């Protein structure tokens, strides 16, 4: 992987002037992912913050070919683009090597676009799907998704007298994608840029489908100061709330082991979506969340042979 | 020299697709369209066509992948029926708004519920305002011919709209008939090389497709789309003219059958036109001035041309193979009557909703319609606008 | 921007396609800002974390070093200052109240001079 000094001579394939909130972390993911590609990239994106904020007509922040079709079909749409590429290349109408990236938020990936994603991965298209997981339907105003963690206050799982927020634990989509038996699956965080870029680079080099789940702190939905996006993306990793690992050709590998596992309480405390948990009535939920993180972390270590 | 073959509608359309050699086909099976996907998959498996076949997990993804492929710069096709079309719905509209010249055979089947697999037109009639060109076929020959023509229409630079070619489920799709197909070479020449506009795969000229288009410019883009549909009418006629030179088979926006001097006329789409022609022949022998207008192109709707063709008739019956549930009439009636509004001493017009869920329509049914029309013509008025034909009272 | 404001429907590219890559750069988001990052060169080790993490592509790198901040697009989120390691505990980027932004905000919050009756 190149150093930042070397990378800084390249032009970003995403421009300023997009309308994402100040401090939003998804532009960091786009920056890093596009910078990691060796070949020209064609991007598809599900409806959501990323698409809405970057392509308000007549402006586009994208400097690579970009298509938005609908909410639930980023994977299917890019699978069609990739099929066109395979066909036209076979017929000698295109000779360049081109890579394909489909983006989707957690709503467009875990929920409404899940079937489309599963189908595209099963069919074996040579493409990388990147989920920018901000853990709720942020674009419509913070509604719970199956990626929303237990205890989070959202507008459709509000904390109240009889509620501590979302009852259910997150769906573990990364493991679901591992179960698809595709050649490359990984989790990443924009705070760990070198790891993220290395994964994107290798995911694109793989022949066949690749999936990456990338955590994306959301200023508005997680409710924290706009300067803290990178810090939270790092804390998610250091608490083992969002472990960095990869499963290449079925083989698990831990990408990063925190020197000292930080209690999840510190991650939760910094986000007002969990504020209601820090009350005598709800404190036990934090313990439960910690226990679940510990259980999953141990299971992951075992899978990685750590 | 054309080749005479015996084929079902599905076989004929699959054959047309093989000869057109689309770059990408993304499709999902649904009765009664399934055979098209199966037969075409066989062509791919045997190397008879070099298409990239994307066997998607749903019709929603079929249309999504077809849109992706077309936007990438490929010639892309899919095919469906009924609930499959309904599942595609959202992306059907997007394909039209993106101005992607996708050709999609639709094998007409009743839209659920109750679930049913047989023919009516509720599926494609529901999509009549989606911005797709819609061409109806009377038989397998027409389904084949219309598929070949649809591609030239859709890809015309003045049009660039997607096109549906329909045929009646089972009645056409599964019935074998003798028909003519073109030699592969001739079809290759007919479809020519496709030059896409602003393809995604032109990585040296990056385009953004499908942006958020708010009140600032949305209306201008929709106005362009509406204009493309207006322009398509002339293109459809020009393509039909070229096709006649190639095959000797002539097509228009609709077919006029014994209409010139007709006093009573039926307006019909699809396979029922064949049944109705038999009845018209019988009635003519009996001295009844019966005629028929078979609508081929439903979108764009040829309103002025229909009004000109029907203005001399005394009474008209529109045959609707689907209901609008608008408490007035079926969808075709609404369009035809609207077209006739403003015609000097316009003929009486009534509507017959028939053949729902595959309910058989026989020459007796059609004869009854003409009998009713004779009555209406004699009295100069109709007692009611809408009759359900062939329903148990 | 490839689409002039006074263009009619016949004049604009089909289907809302945007043919000018990265045209959003013309759209200035600097007006969103309340605080602005201020660069203190003597504390800068040119690690480029600010350049890497800025969500608005507003930190310009030159010759592998910190170059400048594009205040036309900087939204003032403070990420650059947060990730800045600085030198000996002294940050090379600090957030300060943007006087121009504060003045604009004050103006827009002030009582209207004349009221329509």
C-alpha cells in the first residue's frame, strides 16, 4: 500500500460541493475506496444519503461513471452493468480492464436490497459491493433498520417510558455474506484507512463477487459532534463492536486486534442515540450489549485461529 | 427469401431474440413467458448466440439488471408476464425515464388476484402510463415481426424509449402456427450496430445517470420524455415501411379490416382480432356492413388516426380485455372515446369487458356484440356504456 | 455547470444525465460553516491525515505536503482538527469562530428593518 504522501499526488474521484452533512463519514469511504482502485471504476449506488447528496441535478460530485437506479437494486443494477461489460469485451468492443463497485446504505443492503445483493453475489458477477453501514435509515430521518444495534434510539424504535430503544440485536450481514461462499468478504472502518484501502484493492483484484461492510458514523443519526466521525469509527473497532476481519476464499483472518479492548460503554456514551441507556432503569442493557460483543468477539477469534 | 416454419408465439419470440443477438438478457421465469427464457437459455448454452445471460433472482432484478446493462451501453432485453411485470413496476418507469431502448416481450396474463395464469391484458394495461411504447400482436407471426420492429423503433435517436411487445398468454404463446421468419443475416442487417448515448462503460467520459432531479429540472426532463413518445409515431410508421420492403408484411398503427364502408365496428387488440375477423366475414356475407379496427400500437395512442378511421361509423364497440375499476369502462374504451370526442356527429360508442382471466371468447360472443351494435346504430343511441361479455349473470 | 439556467427542455441532455464529471465543485458549501479550521504551519508534520479524512475534499495537498484549505467548500465540521496529531501536543489545525460566517448569521437573525404591513 502506498503512503499518504504518494497517494496525495492522485486526484480524488469525488469532488467537493456534495451536500452531505458536515462531518459525514461516507465521503471518506468513497475517497478511500476509489483511491484504492488500480483500474477505471464504474460505480452504482442505491437510493440513500450517498446518492442524494452527491448527485443533485445539475451537479454531480462523481468523477467516475455513476448510475443510480433505485433503492433496493444497487447490486442487480451493477450486475447488469458488469454483464454488459463481459459481453462487450468478449465481442471486442471494449478492451480496457474496468472494475465495478456497488454502494448501498444499510437500509438498501441489509433490508430492502438484500435479495438483490444475495442474487448478484450468488451469480458470481465480478464486482465489489460496499455497504456503508450507518445503522439506520438516515436519509429518511433515522428509522431503525436490521443493522440498527440493540438499545439505539431511532424514530421508529424510540426510547420512552416503556422502551429502551431497539429491542433486537443487529443482523450480522457480514456473516450472511460469508455464508454465500463468495471469494472475498470483509469488514472495514474508514478510520483505519490503510486496512480499508488494502481490502478494496484486493477485493477488486479478486475474480468474482466481493462484499465489504464498512461502518459509517452518522452525525445526525448517532447524535454526536461533527468533528468526532473518525474518532467514533476508530472506537467502534477498539471496542470490538466492529471488528476488522476478512474471509478470503473461506479463510478467516483478523485484520486488527486492539491492544486493549475498550469497554463498549465508552463507544455508547459518546452518542446521544444511546443516552437513555445511562439510567438506572436501562443500565442492564449496556451489560447485555457488552456480553453480546464479548461472545461474538470470542467466536470471531476462534474462527480466525487467534 | 423467408423461411416457413411452425412455431408457437414463445418460440417465435425466442427465435427473434436469437437473431437480434442482444448483448445482455436478464430474465426470470413466469408462466406463460417461461418458455422464452428457457429456449433462449438453450441458444446460449449451445453457442447459437453470444449473449450474456443473467439468470436473476426476481423480475425486479431482471428489469434492474437490464437497465444497468442498457445504461452501460449494451443492447439489453428481458421478458415477462403479469405478476412479473408488476414486480418490475418501479423500474419499468425508471427505464423509460432513463431513455433506455430496452425491448421487452410481455406475454399477457391476468394480474393477480385471484391468481390465474391465463390471458387478459390487465398486466400491460396497468403499465400503459409507464412511458413504454406498447405494441400488441394478433398471432405468433406478428409477435415475431413486432419484436424485430420494436428494436429499430426504440433505438431511433428521435425516440430512445423502451418498448413492450405483447402477445396473448397461451392463446398465442403456446399455440403453434405456420409463419415466416427471416434469415439470420437479414436480421443482423436489420438490427445493425447499436451506438449507445452516454454509456457508463465510456470511462474516459464519465456520465452520471439517474441523479436526484428535483423541481428545478424534473419537469423539463419529463417534457422531453413526452416528446419522444410523440415523435415515436412517425418512427413506428417508417420502420413498418422498411419492414414491408424486407418481408412484404405491412403494419401500421392499427389495422383496418373492412372498415372503409362499415356501419358498425369493433375495436380490439391481440388474438381476439382473429376471432372477430371470422365474424366480420360471416356478417359481410349476410350483407351486414361490419368492420374492425385492430389496435396494434397502444402507446403512443394514435388518437387522431383512430378518429379519422372511425368517424363515418354509426356505432362502435370497444373490446377491453381488462377492467379499470373506475366505475365507467375498461382502459381502451376511455382512450377511444376520448379520441372520438370532437368528431362531428360522433358515432355511439360502447364498451365490452371480456376474456378476463382467460375466459374464452367465441365467435358467438363477438356476433352478439355486432348484433348489439346494429341495434344501437338503428336507434342512434345506446342504453348503457358497459357490458361484461361472457360473465355468469 | 453544463446546464444554463435559461435553457429550455429541448436544450438539456436527455434523462437528467450529467455529462460534466465532478461539477459539484462549482457548488460552494463554505456558507454552511460556523467554525473554520486554521492552519498553524509550525505545528504541522505533514502527515496528511486532514487531507485524507476531510469529507469535503477541502484540504489541498501539494508536493506531498499540506497545501491549503479551500474555504469555499469547507463546511467547518472539525474532522481535520480532530485527526490532527500536531507536534508535541500542539495541533496544526484548530477550529476558530468564522468571523464572516458569524457576521452573516447575525445579520440574518437581526430584526428586519422595515416590516410590511
